C-alpha cells in the first residue's frame, strides 16, 4: 500500500543487499479459515478508513512513518479505493486501486504503479495479497514485490504487514493499522466503559 517507502536520501547499496534474507512467507490463507471476525474487504473498506503505518528496513530500523486516508466505494462487483498518503516528512502521494471480486474470497487488483495484476485471496479473518509495483526511490524507481497480509481483529481493527522484496531479496517490512472512520476499536470481549456519574447515583440510591 505504499508508493514511496524510502526517503529520497536513502538508497540501499548493492553490498548491503547481498546480506538480505531471501524467501517469502510459508503461511497459507486457509490456515485462518476458522478465525473470526470474517474479513470481506468489499464491506470493510466501503466508506472512509484511516490508517497509520511505518516502514522498517531489514535491520529493523524505522525509516518512515505515514498516515493514509482511504475512500472506498463498492458497486457489487468492483471495489475502488482512493488512497491519500501523508508522510512524516510532509510528502504526499496517492494511489487508486480498482479491485474486482472474481469469486468468493478471491480478488484481482490494479493500480497505475502496479505491474500487471495483484492477486488476493481471503479466508476467515485473513487476506493475502501478492503483487509487484514500481516504488519511487529518489529520482528513480525500483521494481519490487509485496508479500502482503491483513488480519481483521475484534472491534474493527485491521492489521496489515507486508514484506518487500527486490531481486528476490528482502529489503524491509511495512506495518499498518486500519480503522474505519466513526467506529471505535474495542475488543468484542471487553466490558462496556463505565460511567462514574451513574455509579455514584446507584450507590446513593442503594
């Protein structure tokens, strides 16, 4: 979900990349088939959603933080996500996703900087995305691959983690937290918030 992960002054050298870890997640989306609440992105992202995220390089160093405002519209077949990014250094960016639901739990997504088609699959509370895009770095762009996972939590919180690869080498991780606007994130098992004034009135009446 990022178009510019690295600040302009930061360019990873070829020597550093030689030590990067290779590979991809061994998880399968069906591992989460029994987990709840069930994630349906066409429902979750309909309306406005806010997100907060960070990018850490392969050494675990925080390189960038950002916020995202996402306006989503679902017409029964296609989900359009208009994402507006604001980075901690003041830079702004935008991406518009067009996501088709091709079958139950299966999706295909396209955006201007995405190479080809993003393939998504969901089961239970999880969604797995795989895609390549041109990521802006300085005055140029890198072709990178995203191994992208989302997990819906009780109360409406959505956690997103994406490992980023270049030339098959892991270069960093993006972590995001989503919250639909106007909906509080309170675990379903948590007791309702207490009202001190009501407690005092009840104590006085007793």
